[in-house]
C-alpha cells in the first residue's frame, strides 16, 4: 500500500466514526505512513505481527484486505483486531501483547521455524517493566523477534518526555553479594 492509500483508509474510518457508524473506541493512525511501509517491507507473509490499539495501518500492511478490516472496525473491534489467518493480533491493554509475542517467538525457535515475530508498542509502553522483561528475555534466548517502538512524543495526551525525562537518574542502589544460604531453606531438608 502507498501512504496515500493508508491515509485514505483512515480518513474513511474517521468519517464513519464521526457519523456515529462506529459505536466503540477508535484510535486512528497518521503521520507514520512512510516509516511503517519501510518496516513492513521486511515483514514476510509467514511472519507474526503483534500490535496495539492503534493498528489499522499495521493490519493493512500485513495484508488484511481493506474491506475485511473495515467490517471489523464497524463491528466495534478497532482496538482488538485479530486475524489469525494473517498471523496478526492486537490488544488494547498497553504492553499486554508483549509476553504473548515473546512466547510465540520462543515457540518458533523451539520448533526450528524461520518466521519472525514483530511486536509494535508506543514509547510509553516501552517504559514499562513488561517491555524491559520481554526484550531482555528475547535477547537472552536469542529469539526471532523484533520490537518496534512507535514514538509520537505523546502518552495519551501528555508529552512523554515530561512524564519520563530522558537520562533521568533512577533511584536505584545496586550491589552484589555472595549468598550464604540456598534459595530455599537452609540446605538441610526438614520434614514438617
């Protein structure tokens, strides 16, 4: 799809929403058409895409037919679009799709598959513990997954950098030690 086709699709959805034809939340995309087209040139048909509540462009670029996508949006499913036949899944829970995407990547690796998982999140979700844990786990296990952070500078309507200033020192003390006792108990089995 071209940037113009993506924008035309979202404009149609906007008009339908404003006319009261969609009786559910809708999160429209815009301004990132070129970046997404470039990313999706790397996404294979057999790859998996896990997205957010703002996923219309992702679905279209993954190959979901525009008419089918529009029908799901009109049915009120804009923020929870799932097309298993296209290996495309979303969640309205911020960051909620990340552990699922990571698990699918682990399954692909264990099965010896060649597919890649693509997990899209906004920049605020990338500040969560869930994002950190999933990216760390994926790196540690060399999983076939690519995390894509879509940064529009806003967390809902608040400027993200005001909420999470870059380079702000964490309030953290980190020290190392050698433990004396094992993880559980004292090293001696005790019958209760």
